[in-house]
C-alpha cells in the first residue's frame, strides 16, 4: 500500500491510498476532505471506505490480525468490505459528557453487497460514534451503523445492514510502552431481499489483544457468521495471534486460524505477515480531530506569547526613546504569558498521552513530553 497525503490549501486536504497486488493496482481510497465548512461540518468527497462498523474503516496494516473476520466476508461482500465513490458529511456534536460524532454518507451504489442498475440506485450509510475516557488509563469507544441499497439479486431487491461495535482500551500511563489491553467486538444484522424471499443473517466477532512486553503482543479472536444469502449456513472458528514489533515502523505477525465451514469442512491455517512502513505516516480518522485541536491551541498560545513579546520590545524601545531605562518594560507581562504557555503546553502533552490509547499502533508517547515547548504543540 502506498499513501499520498498532503494539505491542498487552508480549506482542504487530499488523501490517496493505492494497493498493489498480483491482480494489479487498485485505489483503496482517494478523497478530498473539506475542513472549513460552515456550521462545523466536515466533508469527504471521492472513493471512501464507508463508515459502517469499525473494521470496515481500517486499512489492513491497522488491523490486529492477518485476516479480516468472517463477518466481513459473509455479510459485507468480501474482504475489501464496503468502499465506493460518494460523499460523506460528519459533525462533532458538542456536549460536556462524551466525544460524539455523527456521519451521513451517499454513494454511487456499487460496492460489496450493493449493486447499482441506474443512476438513481444510490446507497446510503449513517453512523453515530461516541468516545469517553473512563479513567486516565482506560477509555471506551462505541458506535452504531446502518447501510441500505439495492443488491445483486436485481433492481427490485435491497439489502440493509445494521450493527453496533464497541472497543475498550486500557493503557496505564506509567507503563504505557510495556502494557496495553484492547478488547473489541462487532455485531451485525443483514436483511437481504431476493427472489425466494428475504434472508435475515447475523454475524459477529469478539477479539482481545494484550501487550505483555515492550515489543510483544498476544491476541485471540472468535468469529461466528451466517451467510447473507442463506442464514441456515454459518461459519465459525477461533484464531490466535502473536505479534512482534522490532520498532514502531515494522511488525512480524503470526496467526493460527481454525475455521469450521457450514458445509462441514474444517480448515486449520497458519498465516505469517510482515509489515513495514517507510516515509511519513499521518494519524488515522478519529485521531486527526484531536491533533487539530492541539494544533489550534498551540498556535493560539504561541500567538499570545509573540504578542506579549512584541509589546515588551515596543515598550523597551519607547522607554529608551524617552530617556528611561530598559528595566521599565513590562517584564512581568511577558513572564506571566510565557509561564501560561509552558503550563498549557505541558497540560496538552499530558492529555495527548492519554489520548495515545486511540492510536492503533504503539508509540513511545514519552517523547512528546520530553520535547521543550515550541510554537507548535508536538503531534503525539
């Protein structure tokens, strides 16, 4: 996978993700993000991973396993999941209790389980997501999703997907680079229209991953999923995962997967995966919003300090012109402003350390606090 990400102008950002495989080159995602819309809205235009569930929005390198859950294969139309050309509009719902984000999306209608026969056969999706810090070391992320559109059975038949997901993270601040626990589950219901009647299927997975040493992670997952076109057929099975991180830029992962298919066959597989990253790699979706808040706060404090510093220089020059002394300049104003800047930067750094649990990759967050305050708050 090759990634191209850049700021277009003060109002937009572009992101492209190209995947190379034996079948050729494919655009996994390619979209423009409009960041300065009125009313606090955020819009994405292009080819997108639809905001349906949690795993569907993640690129393969961000997963905790080599493969994707059986639910993705059986209910979402394949390992690629739901990705289509369209527009997504989201907004943060401000409240004093939780981070709450709502998204509404409209797509061309030809992706995964959906099939478009004419221009009016569009598909749509909606998602509501909430996040809250339970303690300084733990947080919970929950969401609900729905998607609807015509399917491949014909122009008169539709598919509706609805589901919920939840993620629990534990990462003690004092041992953030040595210990971490992440538990995640998704449950989805599919209602598919077809010639022999509607088929209602259910799929789910539950997984856990624990960091037991600085570079070692162990995890497990259990899958259970009916097939969208015939709910009487269900595939199920467990997986065990062991991951070694030589550094934050590479991973070596092994997975044992045992799957019992509906036809009665049982498959035992060992999967090996090597991951590495070169070049700059930006934060993922939810994390960017927090980084933007940090940046805006950092620039605001820096501007305030610069203004005070300019006032000090101006006052000093005026004192010299009037025959006074430099000591008459308002040093207390500058010192007070600089102290506020340092205190706020330290507070932001500590907050960012807590938010590090949001990242899908373990990073050494202590580096963020080791950096001295500067014009831009460090990106954690």
